[in-house]
C-alpha cells in the first residue's frame, strides 16, 4: 500500500514538472518563432531545467552568473543583437541581479527579456519590475511567476502614449504575437527632443498666428518622423527663432537625460559615443575673398617692370652719348652732363618738344629721328598698357595655399568650439593657427560670416558653400571663392546626439536610411535656398561691387606725387648746395681782392 502511494505521488510530481516545462517551453519556442534568435542569454540561472529546455532549441546559449556583477561583456560589440535574454529573479529587491541585467543589456534594450520570478504572482513585484524596466529603457520585458504553469499569465508593459501594464494569457491553440513591435506606432507619444544649429540645415520662421514652422533638412526630418511613427516631437522650452542655439550647446540636454535626442547636426567628438550613425560626410574648407583689384596708384608702376625700365634707361643713355659725341664732332657746345642724359633725348622719349641746332648735319638729324621714333613707341606702349589697366584692372594674387594666407594680412574667422572639435580629427591645422581669428560667441560668428565681409576669410562646410554659391549668382561680381586645395578636413562625420541606450535610435536611423535611399536628403538640401528666402533668412540684394565710372582721385596719384616730391626735394637740395657754394665762392673772392 505504501509503495503504491509513493508511486502515485511521484507520478503527480512528474506531471506537474512536465506541465511546467511544457508551458515554459511553449513560451520560449513561440518567442523563437517570432524573432528567430541567434543565441540565448541566461542571467543567474538557478534551475538546471532551463538550460535543458534551451538545449532543445538550435541556438547557442550564454550564461552570466551573479558573481560577475561589475563585468560588462559588451554583447552588442562581440555578438549579434538578435538574442533572447532570460533572467531568474527572486524578488524586486534583488538589486545585484538587476544591476547585472542593466549593465549587460542597456545597449540591447529593444530585444526581448524574459524575467522569471521565483515566487507566486505578486502585483507589487510585477509593478516594481516593470517600472524599473522602463526607467532603464528595457522595452520588451516579459515577466512570468512561479505559478506560470497554472495561470499561463505573461506580464509586460506599453509605454506609449502613457505607461500601462499588460496582462496576457499564453494560448497555444490561438497563438498571438507575444513581442509586439511597439516602436512602429507610438500612439501620439510626446517625445522630448531639442533642436539647434544654423542655416541651411535648420530654418525656423514664425507664422502670423504665432506657430513656428520648421524647414530645412531638420524641419523636414521632424515632420517625417512624426508622421511615420505617429508621435509628437516636443521641446522642453519653446524655441526662439531669432536666437537658435548652436548644435554644440544642445548636446548637454541629451547627456543629462532631459531629452531623448537632439536634432542638431554636430561634429562628434572622438571617440564617437552618444551619437547616431552619421548621416553625412562633409569637408571643411576655407572660403576666401576674391582678390581685390590692384590699386589705381600702382597702375603706373605696373606698366613698366624693372627689366623694361632698365632697358629703356640704357637705350636713352646710349642715344644721349651718341648724340653728344656727334654734336661735339660737328663743333657744337655740349655740357658734360649731357653725355649721360641729353635734354633732347629725355624730352623726345617722353613725347615732348625739344630744340635742335640750326641746320644740323645728317648724322645728328638721324639721331633726332631715332629719338622721335623711340618716343612714339614708348608713349604709345605706355598709354595702351595703362588704358588697358584702367578699363580692366588686374587683381592681386589669389590665395592658392595656406602659406599665401599666412603671408597676407587676411584672417580666417572660425568659431572656437568648432575648431577645438576639428583638432581631434587631425592636428595639421595647428601650424597654421596664426591665420585664424577665433570667435567664441556664436551669434557674432554667424553675423560676421553672413555679412559677406571681405576683410576676412571663413571656415565652413561645403554644404554652406553651395548655398553661398547660389546667392552669389545674383551679385554683379562674386565676393568669395573656394578652392579644393584649401580644405583642411575631408569626410568629417555629421550626426545627431542621442542618449546611448535610447529605444528610439533604431527607428530614427531606419528613417534616415530610407529617406537617403529615396533621395529626399539631397532634395531637401536643394530646397534650402528657396526656403531661406521664404523665411526671410536670405536676401537677394546685390552685395557685389559693380563696375561704375570712377573719376581720378588724389590717392590715385600717390606714386606720382611721391616721385614729384622726391625730385622737387632733390632740386631744392641742389639749389641749396649751389647757393652755399656761391656764397663760399664770394667770400673767397673778397678775401683774395683784399690781399691784392
């Protein structure tokens, strides 16, 4: 009788164990059918039957024990993301185990996590664990209790639009999806974000009814995200369209958890953490002013270079010596200074009249004719070149290298925080740091850059330069130019800041991939020019320098006045020396007369 009773009790226990294993096995198999896991992760398993159950599935199993609470195995780096995590928890106060879950699953927070509580159903335990899960951004958490084989109840939560606890029963006859795609429809969830940056990526204008309209790449991206995922992007503080914060300043709101992400295209600091996948690669180049025209005062000197001037002077000296010798041979009186530069030769070359002896010999006439021909050639040559320079003035040498900028007086305006981030990518720019004018105030930097002040050059991405190129098409003459060889950085990643373990990373990156594949990203960039005009952020005024009639001014004769003044000073000194010499000579003559 006792043996029969013992066998009966063992059969009941086996039935209970098999039913328990069957319910849990059915749950795990259904999850595997939905997600097709690459592997399973067991955190602190105290039941050997769980491993035996997972061995029936054709997937590898990784087990983490409670003793390794401070170890982060970085599963998202070394393994695939598609996994099923199972954790065995005693109660809601098992903080050591919860910290282990958070540490290893914070970057895998959208994957299913099955928590097995080693107690019968307790509402407070369920509520505490689900609130803890959403607090640490563990989205797809399933909780079952020790009496799961009897109840078949699965507990989870839905955070959108508000936090709600969900109770479902596992039904093998009419199976329903256990892990639902919660991020495909946010049900009007108010997602906290912050925007920042500058044109052309972000264009903000206020309508007459007081509503803000967002355009540019960021504005269209906001609209697409709201429509695709059925949510509302809200900002903790209302944006002031007249004072939009720079992208670098809004990163702090993401880091302190005030918002989920920032729609502010930024340069990620190295190493790149806390940013989405880069959506664009840009080059940072120097926009330099178009070389100015040569000053009118220098045009006189531009006609003759040094070699041509010396050659002309040598020809005048040779002709003067030849003329002086010829006149001396034919009995004409010639001063010694005329052998160096004859008055007739000098005046004839300048195209002025000069006197010649009465009935000069044939040789002297030929020399005078040569002087006239040379004078016609020189004056015609000079006048034609000078007229060309006046009507089409040449320009100063352009900036073709960093050394040319370094040797000039032109400074390149750069925003200091942006420069400090760029230094992390390469330090080759450090040796040219003297060419920069650092401005720490973002508003002052934008105002100076957008004013087209040609006293400075500006560092900017090629995206901004494309907009300036379109704007300069309405100018009578371009004010700035950009050369590829003046680009310090190429393929710099641009990304949006985001919380490291944000559950919205995957849907946002998926949206960016879709709009990039459809060509919308490039389309929005091309639309930025007209959108800025509509928003009043860009004017079509002609800021160029049109060619207008300009009368000669006093400063145009700067070198003429300088040469004339120098010659007048020299003549005055010579006159003064002659007067002194004459005075000394008179004194000497008086003394000699007294002695006589």
